[in-house]
C-alpha cells in the first residue's frame, strides 16, 4: 500500500500530522512569529526530505543504468553469437536474412558484423553478391 503512494507526497503529510499537534500541545502557537518559525521548520524539513529523496533517486538511477549497461553488453554478445551461428549454418547468408532472423535493423547487423570482422571472427570471401562468409572462432584466422 505505501509503495503505491509517492513518498514525496506522503512525507510532508506525516510531518504536518505529527508536528502540528505537538506545536499546540507545547503551546507553541503564541503569535505570528511562532507561526513563521513553525512554518520555516516545516519548510526546512521538507527541503531536507527532498535532498535525501533525491540522493536515493540518484543512487537508484545509477544502479538501474549499470544493470541496463550489463544487460546491453550481454545482449550484444548474444547477438554476435547468434550471427556467428547463422553464418556457420549458411555461409552465403545475407545481412537482410540476418536482419529477419534476429529481428534487428540493417544498421545493427552491419555494426555487429563490422565488429566481428575487425576482431577476426568472420571474413568475407569473394564478392558481395556471390561471396560467402568464413567463421574463425578464435579470431584472426585469416
């Protein structure tokens, strides 16, 4: 239930619910100056809460970004492995067929194949139209 309520909305309410009766109980409410002091205390507490909450949000955002970066790296590695597998199965496969099989854009396929080529894991033999791909597991096999 509390997870569903935004903590930045919940905290000021709890703060005022707690401090307002205490101010009356301690007979703090004597005049406008006391009201200003109480109001600035509430404002300061709200600002402090937002600073703490923002710090938590930044830490959480950094953790999420790191998880996404790791997942993306895993995805790139998985895609490279799938491309290598597709090329092993059919050395005459085209980038268009790889696009369809892996549901990627042409730019993604070209980028991944460029990386594989630069690492020496694949090599194009022959022309673009009539050639085929060779796969080298360890890299720089040619």
